[in-house]
């Protein structure tokens, strides 16, 4: 009986360990740093217009972006062989709703946002979302 209990405890420990690894492990400074680098790479200011680029495929990447407030902003949503519900994009804050092309680029005018304004995009099923915070 003791051997069975020990085997069950070891098996549960291994399953939990594998789950943590598959889910991306625990938060670390390298994960945070990578997210910040990715975030900066998806924002570009050109000719006084801020461009935020998000990829739609199996969700939205990056999921959270911090952008500059008070600047005319356009959102570029890229798709490439996308066949999931992330093609059906809804941005309630600007009354935007559209089925995106399976492969292509959609440019959405977000206007000039005030500091503290969140813009959330969500797929038609509500499964995937992204957030743009303006500071």
C-alpha cells in the first residue's frame, strides 16, 4: 500500500512539472524582457503617425502593447494563412467590426488616444483578445 501511495505522489509531481513546462514555466525577468523587446518592435512612428503591428493567427500577438498617447495612431493587423476566429475582429471602442482577409494586411485608424485609454480587440467568438494601453 505504501508503494502505491508513493507511486501516485511521484506521478502527480511529474504531471504537475510537465504542465508547468508546457504552459511556459514560471515568470522570470527574461520572459518580461522578451515581452518588452517584442512590444517595442511592434510600434513604429513614421511621419508623425504611430503604427502598431499585431499578428492575427491562433490569437493576437502581441497580446498587450503600450503605445504613446496624443499621437495619431494606426493599427496594422497582419494575417498569413489565418483560418481561425481571430479573422473576425471587433474593436468596440472605435465601432470596428470586420472579417479580415486570410492573408494580408488591414490598416485601422485608431485616431488620437488620451493617456490611460485602453483599446481592446477581440475575436468574434470572444476567445482571443489584445489590449493597447496608451500612456
